[in-house]
């Protein structure tokens, strides 16, 4: 054993080693740190040797895990030392102690540069090494040209040039602009002719990085790579020292094959033939040998060759050879090879035509799902997930469920999610789906997110045939002694809604059902709910449970509601009902409450409701309601006027909509102040309004509306047609746009009526509630509402009462089913009479494309294969969009988020680009993945290139147009200038020079 | 992470740790804060230390992969991108160990403890910017000889 060569350092290390416990070690370290600190303070007395010693000690202490918050300055200053030993320490310790963002580094940029351009080769190496390891953007800008010179200099020794190559790679990663592509492709081609394999190894890494960003520019290098591979495959002219267990540098072979995977295809027939020969040789000629290292090295090359064959989408024969090899690998005992076999088989799934061959290995793969090594199990899980389809879903999902029993914590979440997704995607029948999800909740309730059980509820609700089955299943689970909270919730919901279907079965009478649910409910933690509504229901439920004999009435089967008229409204309508009727109303309102106890009577949205989004609870000031039930009503968030009359959102969640320009909004000055207050405010106040407000004839808002930019032609077209004497007192256009990205708010308001809207979306279903609030003390008559649906929407509007009593509010549910992708918009044709005036408005409903999108986050391994697989005409379309609102990228990102497109940072390594993923739901497409990419031009923010891909050409087209509409004209523009119209498809000639061929660009990412 | 490009294809860090979790060498090629480094070292140690020798040499670590190999009581771990070639890095570790073995003639943990500064020097000749720089054992040993003469 050799000692450090610095006595003081060796002694210190020995001392540390001799410490018996952590406390002793800390004392020793503190003592040393104190010593170093004092010595550094009066630096004058320090010899270069001592400085060096202390700096190494500092690094040692840092390595032990102690914070070293001083000595950085001293370390960095050693870089400028005149002699090699101190300089060396300065460079090496600096690159261990500091990271690229440290300010001290800036001070030495000049010294570093002088070392790089100086004559001393050793100093050049030190400087290149440090910059290569921790150089940041600033280094990139000031040093790149000098580093390039060293790389291509013929007078430099290999030891400098290989460092220069990797140093340049670092600088390029920090700032791609430092490598000017024009000149570099030729230089790169020359560099790939390098004979020194050390330099070539480094150059190849640089090349991989360059080509990954822009394969197009380096076509000329492709044949060189093939030649390098040929040379290595034949072991031609490879010095002994560059073979590893007899294999010509496996690392260089791997890197070279990696570089080739960035080229979309290899067209040159000569190069292609030569390459396939090499690949064939690797595929056929790799044997399993005893020596582990040799085996690993040859298989490293083999797996890279497999990846390249898959990338090149080689002839069928070669591909089936690959599958056969992988089939062999997943059955071997050697864990690394088996792991890689599984991993590569998952990648293989993306190649067409081999899925069926892979399926033959299903049993073998399932064995790996039971392997003791979690790494192997993860690969097996991924592969099973990837290869699952309708034919094998039952078997695979059942295996996953079984595995869930024994799976460790770290895997359960992923496992449950995957099982749930597969069950939904490939369910052969819905009852099986219900079974699977209930089992999932039972086995791993903690990992079943609310979304999953909401979905079950939704399926059951929409499939009558399923309801008795689901209810019976739920009932079975309730017999278990210990139940997960989620299971209680879902069973309570299902039995609450469909328990009556079981009424004749033993143990399923309403009373028994009630008793058993009541028994389990205490395990559900209502107090944790931030949603006031849920808390309220919980209290009601508690009260109800103490009703005693009256309970039987309450528990009576829920009668069908022919129309959704609220009990409250009924009362408001007729205050003088006789007592008999009153008790009927009372009963009904209780029943209504009872159905709402278990889960609110709307599709469940509890649990996950964020605090910022809580609903405003309002008590209706109805006189005779007070004592019998605490019925509460959810109101859509509404606007309360500020002093200046500008509406302010009550709801605190502002989302990502650009702020409204308040000044430009003009409120009708003539309106009575109180009448500006909306219905809600009226109700909150003690009925302060004396009479109906005067109808406003000349409403400035109208002028504003018509002057506004021709966004949303439909709304304006219909607005112009409306020759009503009563005019809206809100900007209808703007309200519509707000509701496009929010799910509750005001849709329309005039002096007599306010129409609010609240919506909930589940996959391709939407459930909207229109709130029609009469603001007057006189009734609104001849109320009519009609939906004019576009062909892609199925809508069902509940019946609308002919009259809305004074100060009353009516809720009208509207069900929407999305059949396919379209940008067309449903219109609500609404009319009423007040006094002598007939008011008729046509309002666009915010049932827009993005409501059926659900953002999804994809990892690069999920994204790129999909992106590649969609390289099909019409499925992936691209367009250069001009006249775009010049937005900085983060703003585009937030716009995307408001459209439910999940921006995935890091997928595209060009900082000017942005990639987003989402899932679109419709009846025809079901859940369909959509991928979006935009490439902006930093020089010209008014144009960008938009690429949209999905598995459905109509969806692709509609989504592209939809995004375009938002990019070109952000909703709610306040400026009077009309937006630049959408430009149709531009000829490729118009593509700015900074853009490259899309295929090549994305291949660069792969 | 400051730069998305760093997520592509490079060694993010190399750790040498003993069974007790003491770090013998730590080299980061991506900028991390000190606290983050300590966390990473702790987590990687926990991840690899109890794995059965019959298991794979690959473990998923956050969004990356750790390729590790155990030599006596020492764990050599490299964190790489999940799409990287695992076996190539696994043998990269072995090559590094062979170089250390050659340099210290029959390397043991104590050599690496008392000469940690030399280990850093050797590593800098072997890997740079998170990429393999030189795969010839002879070239590296010769280079170390040159450098020792200068001290």
C-alpha cells in the first residue's frame, strides 16, 4: 500500500480512520477545519506545499460528507499558481468542489484561457479537463474557438486532442451555437478518419452529440462510421491495447452504432450493404463464453447492434433473427442478459409485425415478473404492459393482480396504475373491468387514485346492464372485515345509486344496505375534506342517522325524477301550498338529501378538489325552508362588481388566461348600482332591491362587442342577428372564452337574467348544469332553451320550466357525449319574455375540443417510439404558422397547459422547441394519445412550426387547427386590431433556414 | 437541472463507496448542489448495498439508471441515462478497476483511501465530460507516469 506522499494528509486520514464513532470523527474534522481556516487566513506564511496539502484535506473532508463552506477561493486561486503541482491541485479540486454555477469560476476564466492557448501541454490538459468537467455557459462562449483549434491542430499530441474533443462536447452541450454547423460537418468527417483510437473514441462521443441535434448536417459522416465499424468487426488494424478481452474496443463500437441510430435511414446502398454485413456478423457471431467480462463486452456490442437493426427497420429475416435472439435471452439465467433481453423486447414491440412472435414468449415473461430482483420485475412489467392487447389482456391483468399481493411498496403504485389502464383499454367486457378495478382497490387501495374509481362509477352509470352486477359486487366487498376507504366510497356510491336493483336478494334490503354502509362509513375521513359541500353532507348524514323511525321513509326507493325541478323552486313558486303538500315536499327534499349523503349527487369530484377551487355556498333566502333541511346550493362562481364596476372573478383560480384589460371594459353607466350586482349578491343581501332595474337600451358593451376583433365568427354572427332591446351586460364573447378554459362561471347576463354554467368532464362525457337565475321581482315567462348541437356532439338537455319565478334560480342539467374531434361549437338558443320584450340570444357553449383532452406526461422512452410510430401521412401533420402572437416560450407553455396539453420539458433538447402530450377522448377514438411539438424561431417570434400527431387523421387535423387558432389569436384580445388570419399550408420553400427537415430533427432526438 | 441536454447520453456521476457507505470517490458531471450530492450518495448506497450478488448490475434510480459492480467491500456505481448501453458501462467500471489495479499493483481499499487524489487523477484521464476518453490501459498508465515525473 502506498501512502499519499504528503505526510500531513496521510496522518489526517489515519486519524479519521481511527475514530471509533461518528462523533469522534466530527470532532477531528472540526479541529482540522479550524486549523485550515486559520492557516488560510494569514496566507502569507503558507508555502505552496502547505497550500496544496490543505486543499487536498479540504476535498477529503468534503468527500466524507461535511459541508466545506470556505477554502473555495484558496482552491480556485491555486489555478493561477506558477508551478505545476499547485496548479494541478487547483484545477482538480476546483472541479470536485465547485459546480458550474459558482461565481469564483468567473475569476479564473482568463487564466484558464491562457493555459489553453499557451505552449505548455500539461497546462492545456489540466485546463481542458476542468472545463470539460464543470465548464458552464460563460466558458462556452469565451473558450470554444480555442478548444476547437486544439482539436483539429495537427501539432497537438493525442492526449491534448482527445481532451479537446470532450471539452468541446461539454461546451456544445452548454451552448449548441458554439459549433457552427456549416464548417463542422467537413471537419467532423476528417476527424472520423483519425487513426489514434483514443482520440477517435472521444471524437465519436462528440459526434453522437452533434448528430443527435442535427443528423441532417452530418450525412457526409455516415459512410465513415460504417467504415469504422467494418474495421472493428474484422479486427483490422486494431492495436492490441484497444482490444478488451479480445474484442476491438466494445465502447467505440457501441458509440458508433449509437451515432448511426440518429440518422433516420441509410439510403446509400453501398453503405447500407456494408453495415448490414457487419450487423449480421455481430448477430450471428456472438457466443456465450465463460469469461464474464468478455461476455459482457460482446453482448454490449450485440445489444447495440440489435437496437440499430430495429432502428433501421431491417428486412423481415433479420428482424425475426433479432426476436429469436431476444427470446433466447429472456430465458437465460444470467440476470444481466435476461434484463436486457426484456428491455430490448419492449423496444422491439414498436417494430411492426413482430408483436405476434413476442406474444409467444408471454409465459416466459410472466416468470420474470416473479423474479426476486426488482430490476428484472420492472422490465417484465413494462414488457407485459407494452405487449398487452385485447387477446391477452385478461391473462396479463390477472397476473398483475396476483403479483400485487406480493409486490413491494416501490412497485405497487406503478403496478396498480398499469393494471387499471390495461383493464380499461382492453376490457373484453365491462363486468370484468368492474371486477378488476374493485380487486385493485381491495388489494392496493392506497395506490388507486380517485380518477380510477370515478371511472368505474361512470361506466356503471352509463351502462344499465352493468348496474345490478356492480351493485352486487360492491355488496360482496362490504362483507369483508377490513375495507380500504376507497372501497367504502365506491361501494357506497354504487349501492346508493343501484342498491335498489338488489332489493330482492337476501341481505340487500334498503335497510340492510343502509346498516352495512353506515357501519363502514366511519372509516372514511370526511373531516379531511376541504370541500365544504362534502362536510355539509357528512353532517346531514349524521343527523339523518339519528332520525329513528322516520328513517324508513327516507330509505324508500328513490323515485325517478321526470324533470329536475328543485324542491326549493317549488316552494318559491307557491308559498301557499297546503300542509299536506308541504310534507310531501319535505319528504322529497329529504330523499334528495339522502341520495346525496353518500356521495354528492353529482358525479364525484370530492377528495381531489383543490382548496383554491372551493365552491361558494349560499343559502337561499326562502322563507319556509329554514327548519326542515339544510339544503345548500352550489353556485357557479360569479362576479361581484368592484367599485369601478369592473367585474372581478370571485373564484380565486385564475388559471393561465392573460389578464383582462380592465380599463377597456365599459360598464353601462345608467344601471342602478344594485342591479349590477348579480343574482348571487342579491340573494346574499337582505332582498334590498325594490323593483326590476330599468332595461338598458343603449348598452356600450354592445358597441364593444361589435367593434371587437372577428374572433369566433359564430358568436358574432349570431350576435349581430339579435335585435333584442335587452342587451347583455357582460362581454359574452369573453365569458365564452373564459369558460373554454374553466369549468364554472357566468355564460351570459342581462338586466333580467343571469346564466351560469358549471361543467364536469369525464373522458368523452360532459355533464353541464345551466343555472338560470331570475334577477327580478317579477317572473320571466315563456322561457325556452334549445341546444343546436354540431354533428360531433350528442347532447341531452333536461326540460326547462316555462316560467322562472321572481328571484329564483333553475338548474338545468345538460349531458354531452363527444363522438369525434371537431372544432364546431354547440349553441344554446335561449329566449324568454319579460314584460313586453322578447329576448332571444344564441350563446356558444364552451364544449370545446380541449374539454375532452386530458394532459398526460410521457417519459422519453414512451414518447419517442410513439412519435416515430406516427410518422404516417395525415396522422402526423406539420405546418408553418405565421402571424403568431409573439409569446415567449413559457407563455406558450402555459397556454398549452390551459388547453390541457401537458408540456413535457426535456423531451426536446432544443430550448426553442416545446413538446406536449395529451389524451383525447371521444366515442369513436376512445382514449387516443396526441403528441404536439412546436419549434419556434428565436429570431422571429411571429412564426413557428407546429407538428401534431395522433392515431386518427381527423383528430390530428382538428387538433392542429385548434391549437393554431389559439396561437394566432390568444382569446380575449383587447386590441382593436384584427388578428392576422390563419395562413393556409405554406409551401416548404417558405420554411426559414433555421428549420431543418422534420424527420431528421426528430430522428435527432431518438 | 439547469440544462436539459444533460439528460442525454452521458455519465452523470461516478461513486466509489464502501459497504458502510463511506464515499471514497465522487465525481459529478452534472451540476448538483452539495446537499443534493449528499442525498444522492446516501440513496445510491442504500440502493446497491443490499442487493443479492445474483441480481442484475442495474438498478433504476429516479429517472436514471445506476450501473454498479462490487469489488470486495467496494461498490463502483455509475449513473447513466436509461437508454444507455448498460453492459458497455458495466465493463467500463471493470476497465477502471483494472487500471487502478495496475497502477497500485494489487489495489485494495486502503490504497484508494490514502491516495484518493491519485484516483481522481486517473479518473480524469479515463473519463471526461461524462464520456469515455481513453480505453487503453497502457496509454493511461503511461500518462500517469508522465504526470508523476512533473510533481
